[in-house]
C-alpha cells in the first residue's frame, strides 16, 4: 500500500490515543505497543497539548520517538503507521 491508500484506510479509524497537557512523552510507549498490534494508529490531540508546539511539530516528534511513519495530520488528529 502507498501513502494515499493508508490515508484512505485511516478515515474509518477511531482515535485510540489522546494527547493532552501531559505531552507526547507519556504516550510514546503506548503508541509503540499499539503499533505492534496494528498497522495504523490514529491519535487525537487535545487543545491543551499545543503548549509544546503545533500539531504538525508534535506529530513529527512523536513519529521520530516511536520510529513510525506519519501518514496524515488532519484537524487535531494524526495517523501513524508502523515501519516495516
């Protein structure tokens, strides 16, 4: 599947993680665990999460911390794919 097909598949997903004022560091392990169980994971950013940066910056940082691929950022949600 290419990136566009992953984006299309992600539309049906419900967010399984929420990131708030505690920041992204506290959800790194949970996102890694979810990526082991499934290929795509949708994350919702609460407004309180934007203290650390904007949604694109936070999404890129989270992708780097979890060694995953950022598929899409739309609104306050981001979709990640496990590499490999």
